[in-house]
């Protein structure tokens, strides 16, 4: 469990197609579709049941190892149970959200839906509590073969603590992971989470150091780290550095379809950075090199920023400049 996943079954996502029976006279009946709220409530129940079933299967698979296995086997089984409890808890997020949406549109059923949401949230808390206890048990094990497993357990427990609203506990677990196992595959994710936490708190020097460590590992997350470094630069009024980071995202990740949303954001933010440090008359050449297919649109965006800042001559030069 390396990250929180908001997932639901296909049946939940598209809505269950059900039907009721309505009497229309002696022996005559016809099927009518359930009300949307009935479908959602039924789907929530089905989703919860599916999560409970999968959790029970996991528990059954590991009963023997927990009862009769050696220390390493017990640690592995306990870790798998923690993963299962956490996964089940995260699986309820989408269910609860859907019921919240239904509640807003059905004031006459608000009390009933509030009760159902409260039941699901209580179940979610119970599963998160179970996961926390199991992850903690794995972390405490001194079995030499469980070193990597302890790091995974720390990462999993950090996600649980974030879900439970305990950012300090999450922070301490990730710091411990990096201290004890800095080369673990999850270390990059831990650095990214700590960097985002520091960025949100405007501890920009700390965030910058962590993002730079992520970039040095040359993993998939380096593009996002470059993007966040761009925003740190903007926040400290270093437009040239910001432009460099945003441009790096576009050029290095532009061919990766998985990074499409990030590249789109970086392309737009290049305009913000360029408005601070770029020369208006050279804007067309810069954006033609950056994104030839959208040069005019990006120049119009740049001109609008100039106009908002009262730089009307710069706006005219940006749009009218020739390559």
C-alpha cells in the first residue's frame, strides 16, 4: 500500500441497474427502475460487503503463518493483514463521498443518510486502527530478514496516519524510513511526501532540498519535483529559475502520456515565469521552441498577464513579435 487509492468497483462507478415490483391490479405487475438514491445506497452496501469479503480471504490465507510460522513468516503475514485493512479502509472513501453527494440532494432523507455515512466512517476508522496496530507490530520486529518489510510498514503506517489526521506521526515515520533505509524503493516517495508537506508550510528551503534529492534519483517523480521547484522559485521571486524548472518538465516529460496533466500545467506556468524575466520581443521565438502547436495561445496568455500588470507596450510587443 504505497499510496491512498480512491477506488470502487465497476458496479459502484456506473450504478447498479436494479428494478422493483409495483402492483398494478390483481396479479399484474411490472418492473420499474429503482430511484437513484436507492441504487447508490445498494451500491454502497455491495461495495462494503465486497471489501469485507476480500479482507476475510486475506485473514484466512495467513491464519497458519500467524499461528505456526517463524518470526519472518509472522511478520510477513502481519504486514499483509495491515495492507488488507488499509486497502479496505481506503476503498470506503469513494463510497462515503457518493453518499455525501446523495445527502446534499435529498434533504428529506438526510437523517437516514447521515446514519449510513456514520456507520461507514466508523468501519473505516476501525480498519485504519487495525492497520495501524499491524504495521506497528511489523516495525517493532527485530527479525534481520524483515528490514525491507519494516520500511514498507513505516510507509504504510505513514499513509494511515495521514488518513487519520496525524501529520506529525506521518512525518516522523517517513523521517525514520529515510534514516534507517535511505535507498529503499519507497524512499523517493517518502522524500516527495515530506517535500510537499514542507512546501505547504512554506518551508521552502527544506522543500527545495528534498525535491532536489528526488530529482537526483532520476525516477518518474523527478518531473513533479522539477515542477514544485518551479513554484518554490516563483515564491521567492526567482523567475529565471522557475522558467528553467517548468521548461525542464515540458521538454523532459512531454513525450510521456502519463505526464500529460503535469506537462500541461508546466506549459501554462512557463508563461507566468516568462512574464517576470523574459523579453517581450523574444517571446514568440521562445514559445515556438517550447510548444510550436500552441505558440499563439501562449502568447495571448502572456499578453493578458502583461495587460493585467499595466504593461500595455509589452503586451503589444509579445503578440506582434516575429520569430
